[in-house]
C-alpha cells in the first residue's frame, strides 16, 4: 500500500529512493498515460498484459491507453489479420482511448511497458482486480457480438469448463506450467456436483490424449483445438470454470461472473483471486 513509486519511469538514469520519499513522482495536474508495447506472443499473454496494466493504472490513478494488437502468435486457424480480429473481439477501445488517437505531444510523453507493475505476480491480485476494474473490462468484452454457444451450453445443464493446457507444454517441456490428467481427474472427483452437471474439456492435441477423462466421465464433451474465440467465450460463460496455468484461461476467469476454481495456479506466478475456489 506504499505511495512510493519504485519504478524508473520514462528515462534511463538513476532513480534514488530518497527522491520519491520526499517528492511525488509527478505533479498532481500532470496526466500520466501508460500503454503496453512490444508484445508479440499469444492472445492470452497479450490480453493479460493489458488487463494487468488497466488494473495498475486504476490503482495509481493513471490513464490506460490501448495499443491495438499488431503481431500475435498461435494463429492456428490461419485467420487473416489475426491480431486485428482478436483486438476487435476483446474491444478494449470501448472504455479506453486508443494509442492511434493520441496527439504527437501525448505520444512523446506516454510510458510504454510490457505489463502492469506489481500486478503480475502479486500475492493478492484482488487488490488490483477490484470490482471497478472487472466491471470495466467486462463492459469492453460484451460491447460487441460474441460467438453463439447455445448449441454447446444447454440451459438445463450445469456447465463445467475444464481448461487443460497442452500444445506448448508437457511433462518435459515447461513442466512448471504442466498439470497431469490424473490431477484434473482427482480434483473433479473430489467435488460435489449437481445432478445436471455437464463437463466440457478444452485443450489442444488429439482426443486420444484425454482418454482417461472419457473413461472416468463418459458423458464429458471434448473441445480439442477448436476456434479460439468460441473457446474463450465458452470459458467466460461457464457455470464453473477450472483453470490451468495459462494466461488465456486466466483472462477468461477474470471475465467469468460464476464460479472459478484456481486450485492449479496456487503455486504459479499468477495467483488466483481471493474469491476463486
């Protein structure tokens, strides 16, 4: 809760602690703008960087400026203008100014960062992702049309979404981000579910990789390597969401208004919110 800024802002010289102890970093009347820059990884990682900076700016009373996505990995469906498509999908410009609208003077003074200071890795992320912040990012998300999921989530079912991170991780590749099928199955079996529960598993690979799930839960629906927008929206709309060590589903969890189970990220650098299971 300290009001002392610990970051070097806008220049490369030294930044003595004594300066910030006796003086505020900026005059009260000065408008301080931040944006995300130089992010070219996947949709989830870029979106979480944006969310974290929105939360940081709200906490510090700064202005978040949205710099539209311009390069993005994991375009598995070879979508034309993929960064633009995903930028429009999340539509952060609905609540925040766009980098493209800034004047030359504003551009010369903006602070460009890769993520929101302190938010990434915070032991108490709910300090930053408070109700006001969550409300704003949800307004952005729901400001335009989303994929139709009525054929998947039936209203008479309690729809449980299980995100299993695969593709770029395995037991030997990035093992710190890997959770085994057996761990998921134990978690699911140890919980009480309503009679109308319907499990949905979202991941990458082939269906044979998840045979243990189909044996334990014969009615489970597998959604493997499906459309990114529809997958994301299904995670957001789930009645109960079990998340993995993935920025993609972490962002969906922030937007989800129902139950989120963060069991598998308690020992990850992105901690679950206090109100998650």
